[in-house]
């Protein structure tokens, strides 16, 4: 199950980087001397933290739905059989325990994940992720977010 949560946490970050890429040379940001320059990487890391915090705030809805999706896709391989053997509730309970620890430091998680992927690819998810994070309920957040991370789970 530890592998399940590791993949759950990776899915969050990978969703930022596993879609279409943007141009390799985006225009330089405009700034004034009075304003600190926020790089694309800074903005992306901030958005990752926002989404990660929303996942945490919506844990009761998010983790069971994510486990269900993983069982449907059998990703990681064998999780569907494990769900049949142990039952969905046992799988969700174990995932919840691991998620409590693994999601505790969203800033560190996002910094690590953003360093691993090309910024242009990660940035392509920024608008979609932002829209999901702004959903008014946890159910609507989960319904918005899971389709975005689904392709990263295969």
C-alpha cells in the first residue's frame, strides 16, 4: 500500500507535467523595481501547493475516489485484486493513514516534484488545476481533479 500512496502523491504533481507542452521560450515576465519577479517555476510551485492543500482539505472525498480510480485502472498493477481480496474499505483506510503522513508537507513535496519535470509541461496544467482548486465543494473539486490526473495513473 505504501506504493499506492507514493503513486497518489506522484499523481498530483505529475498531473502538472504529463500533458501538452508549451513553447520552449516563453516571453520574459514584465516587472517593476518595486515588485519581486515571480518566475514561472515559483508560480507553478505555488499552484501545486494550492492544489495539494485542496486535496488535503478534501481528504474524505479525494482519497476514496482516487482509490476507486486506481482500482478501476488497476494502477498500480495488482490493486484491483487487492481490493477484491481485502475490500475497498480496508484499502481506503490504509490509504488514509499513509496520506496523513505523505501529504503533511505540501511545500516540500511540490518543490521536489516541480524540480523533476520540465516547466513548460508543468505550466500547461496550471489553468486547469487552478480551476479545480477553486471549485466550491470537495465533491466538485474531486470531480474536476480526477479526470486531470487519470492519464498519469496508467
